[in-house]
C-alpha cells in the first residue's frame, strides 16, 4: 500500500498509512525476533549436556528472557482501546494543602518522568507552574511512544500521600492529595474541530526553567475553551507559535476525553448503573509513615518497596488495573 502511486497526493492519508505500516512492521519484527530466540533455546536444549553447568545456566537465562518478552506482549494485547496506541498528555494538579500538596505533585511528576526513562517512552514537560515555597501547583507531561496512553490511563485519578512533613517544624504527619489526568494525543487525521470563536487566547511570561525565551518574552500561551471552560497552557517551547500549537493539541485531547466521559456516563445510565462514571476518585495511597506501604484501592495490590515505586517502578499497578478492567468488561458483557 505504501508503494501506491499518488499516495502522497493526500498528505493526511499518507501519514496515516505510513503510521499503520510502521506499527505493523514493529509488530512483525517483535514476533520474528521472539520466534528466532525461541528456536535458539530449542537448539541449546538439543545440545544439552547434563554435566555442563554453563549451558544449563545459559538455557535458564534465555528462558527467563523469553518469559519476560511474552509477559510484555501479553500486556500489550490488553491494550486494544481506540486510543491506546497513542501518545499521552499527563497532567498533575496539586490538591488542597499548600506547600505539602505541591511538593507531592512534584514527587509524582518525578515518578512518571522516571517511569518513562525506564521504558521505551520519551517524556517532555510542556508546562509547569511552580509552588510558592516548593513543588509545583500543576504540570503537564507529554509521554511519546506506542501504547503510552494505553498504559498511563491506569493512573487517572487522585493519589494520596501520608508522611511526616518536611515542611512542618513539629515533624507531624500530613496527608496530601494530587490529581492525575491522562488524555490521548490525537493523530493528525483525528483532530477535534474547535471554532476560533470558542476560544480565548492569552500570552504571558514563562515562569519555569526552560530555554532562552523563559522569563524574557511573553511566549507562553494560555487557551480557554469558552463553552466547556477548559483551560490549557504551554510555556516550554521555543516560541509563542510552538506553545500555541502544543496548547491546542492538549485542548483537543481534553475535549475528546470529555466526549468519551459523557458517552460512558450515558452508557452507564442506559445499563441502569447507579454509580456515575467518575475519573476523580482516589485510586492509590502512598503511606510513608508510620509504616511504608503503597496500595491501589481499585485492585487491592500492595507494594512495600515505596522507594522503588516513587522512583518509577509502577508497572505492577498498571498491569493489575488492566487485568481487572478486562475482567470487569467481560463480566458486564456476559
């Protein structure tokens, strides 16, 4: 199909075709490599000498590697949602509590940034508002890579932290909250139409760390969608034009998510469900005092190694939520 004459006569369609071709090629390469690795292990087993410990160890290592690859592919098969393959915008909003909650919001931003570093994704902070004393009031992270949205949608909701406050002279225990929102980045051919009459655009001076324009020009952009009152901003790009372009991408993504939420709420109403679809409920508690434990209240999964989780090791929570979601979907359709 990519060799079809005249393909690039329609650039949007051509980009869509090339994107599909690239993803299909990636899947083919993955399964081809897995098949090759499996055949290599079979070859080693056929040559196995029970007295050769080195070969036994090599086989065990290769089998362990295959199991890891298969587990990753199994998780990928769970990601069949309409937008699961897309990039994602991850927004963190500090809750009530001033400096304590703002510091917690920054801890979450670091956690997700480290998660992207540990995987094949790329993370870019496109907007951040610093707190008065420490931390951040809010921030938006763009996570790029196949299935970024499919993974991160598991993180949508309110995250709760319990710890001894480093900002309290009495070293008392505090509870802080921060909200995480996840929306898919739309492909070029899937843009949500936004009328110029429906938006209000403002420019302001960037306030965080950034390039040469930060704190020197009014290059940051804030866009308000008047009908929905959704407000988005971007400040970390090099020019006002680039900031506006990214802000519009975020706006379109949030409008899409609003449509999805409304559609799911209507489906729940038609099914006669008493509880409304709610993306704002508390999903996870991070307790650092008086004991150390992180628990996902949706799946019941508990992890005692809090340092690793806060350093980005959140895959166990994501996988548990995906598996629970599939079971819930199967149950509702049966």
